[in-house]
C-alpha cells in the first residue's frame, strides 16, 4: 500500500498507527515499524464501522471523541 498517513493527534513521532487507503481496502500499521510492520486490512465498510465504534468510546479509550481521531482516508480521497 502507498500513501501512509498518521493521525494529527498523535502525541509522539512514533507512538501511533498509520492508515493507508486503496480502492480495495484500508490498511493499518504500527508507525514505529513502518515498512516492517504487519498490516491489518479492513474493507471500507468495516473501517467506517470501526471508526464509529472508536469515536463512540466503545474500546475503553476514554470519553467519546468530539472530533475524529483518524483522518478517514475513505472520505479524504
């Protein structure tokens, strides 16, 4: 995959995940490992569902977010 992007809300240079978009899937990898990282692949529908769950605070990550944590590559293009 190409076009890896990291969340602008990442607190450290390598303490986040990166997301890439292709016409077939959304890839997620560890920013510390970059090209050596395993890549999790999501369908576009499953990625949107996962973002909804994250934004709703359903993974024990604190309060629900008011702004997206991730740049949604499906909408970003």
